C-alpha cells in the first residue's frame, strides 16, 4: 500500500499551483478515509506521510533559496552603481522584501490564487489575510501531499518581492525614495498578484494553455515592464548622455556585483527547482540541470558577443549573461530538452548584450541592465517554450507575453505618472550629484573613505 | 635647503624608497595622484560605451634635503624609477625658505 501511495503522489505532483488547489476537495475526502488508519499505526509512518514531509521540506529549502536572491539583487545593484548611492540601493532592497512579504500576506496571495474568479478567469479575490484550512486540509491534503498551506504561502511570497526588486536597479541613482516605495507597494500588492492569477491562479491564460513554469513572464517581465515605465518617466542620470554621446557611469564594485550574480544563480535552484512544487526527484533534478546549463550558456553567449563587439571581454556583460540565461530558462525549465536549455541560454546571452547596447543608444538609462535581463530575456524565455517544447504553442506564448505587456506597462506607467505629478519622481540636481546616500538618508556607505 | 618633488610610476615606489634609504634620505611624503603629460590617456570600455581615461594614476614623492644632496638624489631617483618608456614622470626641485619641527621647535637644517 505504501508503494502505491508514493507512485500515486509522484504522478499527481507536477501539477501547477492552481490545479493542485482545485484538487483539494475530492482528495481531502479520500485522505480522510485513509488518515485515521495512519494515526492508529502509532510510530509507523505511512509512505504518503513520508512523501509529504520530504516534499514539504524541499519546498521550504527552495523558499530559503529564493529568499537569498534578495541579497543577490542588493549586492548586484550596489556593485553596478556609484559608491555615493550605495546606502540608497541597499535601503530599497531591504524595504522591498518587507513590503513584498507583508502585502502578499495582506492581500497578494488571495489575489493571485483566488480559487474562484468573480470575473471569469480575469479577476478574483479570496479576501484579506491568510489562514490555513483546518486540519489535514491545510496540511497533507492541501496540495496532494506536496506542501502545506503555509509553505505554499511563504514560497509564493518570496517570489512576489522579487518582481518589485527588479525595478529598483533600473531606476537607481536618481529616484526619490518615497515615490519608489509607494510605487513598489501598489505594484507588488495589486498588479503582480492580479496578473499572476491569469496563469498560476488558474485564470484565462492558464485555460488557453499558456505556459510559464517559474515566471519568465509572470515574475521577470512583470518587473521588467515596470522598470521600463519607471526609467522612461525618470529620464537618464545626469551626465550619462552628453553632446550626443554615451558617457558610461561605472559601477563602483565589481566584486560585489559578482557576488550578487552568484547569489542569484544559487537562489535560482530554488526559484526553478521549487517551482516543480514537490520534491519529485526526476523533475527537480532535470530542472537543476536545465537551469544550470542555461546560465552557463548565457555566460558564454554574452562573453562571445561582447568580445566581438567591444574587442574586450566585459565582466558586467558576462554577469548579465548568466542572469539572462537564468531568466530565459525559467519559463520552460521542466519542458525543454537539455540541448534546448543550452540553446535558450546561449541566445539569451547574445540577446542581453545586444539589448544593453541598443537600450543605451536609445537613451534609456538602465544602470544595471534590468530591462534587458528581466524584460527582454523574460519575453525570449516565454516564447522559447513555444519553440523548444512540442507540447506548447508559440502563438499562445506570444499572446501571454502581449497580454502581460498590455496591462503591466500601462499600469506601471500610470502609477509612476500619478506619483510624478503628486510627489515628483526625481531627486533634485544637487542631490543627484552629491549622491542619494547623503541626500535621502543622511549617511554614507563607506564612512571615512573618499571614493565619490 | 631644497624640496624635491618626483612624479613616478606607482609600481616603482618601493624600489625608489629603498634606493633613497641607502643614500641616507631619512624621510619622505608620498601621495597617490592622477594626471597627464606626454603619455596621454587611454580608452576603456564599459558596457558597450567607450570613454577616455586622461588622468593616469601616479605617485608623488616629496623630499626636503640639504642643497648638497640634490644632485645625488636626482641621480638615484632616475636610476630607480626609469623604465625608458613614456610616462616615467618628472623631477622638480624647489627652494625651501624655512623648516620647523613642530614637536621640538628646531628649525631649518636641524629640522630636516
């Protein structure tokens, strides 16, 4: 009987979040019949309970890995910007994880996974706050033994905050702190979970067969569209585009940027590996392989193209290449072949270098390359599912990309625009030149050192 | 009393310090500086955009010594820091009006 239980779980587990939730009720009935016997058995642990514990433990480990990605974002963004804005960058990253977690508990989770939609497939809200269903319904029966209600919440909550963090790097070194924080709160509390429900919550795009495994579109493009809107309304940093030319503003700490990228890669094992939504050995290990190979191929692609175009191999491009490969594979990490993952990652590495240079030439000033990495490679990764997986349609993938763009960009633009007319978006010229560390926070990141 | 200011390549500092110690120089002041002369700068690239680096890092060594040591010191500096390539730097000699050691109040030659 134990073996049978395990086999059953393995088959059912790879279901997407929404489907898992829908399956709760019938399964609950079935499990209720089984569980008293388990409890009676005393110290003997049944196979299904063992599987549940293993699954849930892996999902919590994956949550920890996604958590540490926030330190990765903070390090990368700090390293790629000027020393005089370091406190501001670190502060924003610290505030965003707090805002992301709290708003997700308050309303995001129930907006993203409403269960029932009040406007069919488009909008649903299951109420404020979070509360686990009683007993086994919030535990072993919650997602067919894959994870508990609380695990579901905290894993998804870690994702939510990453979408807002993506914006932080693109608008760095010139945005007013309070305007940014208000934007992040609205975007991560409402826009991210609402549009996320269209796919992961079982909404209309899910019904159409749109596929986004771990969020090339749902997380990365959603953040990327907001980054683009923010940068367009903000304008470039002072001194970036002068006399028709591009004057680079160098990041102040390449070791820190490198640490950040490796932390993000490390966290991606949880971001993608956890999106299997169980510890199913075959799928989780496959996702580790595709994720890793895509990152590696992204680095190689970025190195090659930057070397050819610039005559010098550029470290920051190699770092962006790793992230490009990771964002690219995120949509299809469990449905593409190993060879497919290498090609997706490699092309993402080429795309990110070209994109960084083109975006710079059209005078969209993105200090860390967030728009190229998260938006452009997020779109690529989502479309790539339709190319490299026989089971998914390119046109449906394109529809998904377009749908998210059509809502997220105007929404972000609108929020930023309103904030701009009420508070202003940009710090004044004197503060920008002096640095936001002193201007916004009255402190320095490197007290006692003279590196401005 | 003379002051010698030598602008040199940064990696030559240790060699110069040792050479000056062997001829009896008892103190010096060193600063990291930047500048350009005939060497000009060079071009660097950051994320696809080229930019000029005109100010090249150098080290400035300042010495104050008796006038009779100037010639030997200049010869020592040249020998220790010369690579023969453009950008080796320059040596300036300036007159010094007075010296006062703050701790003891000694002046001029006694204070060198």
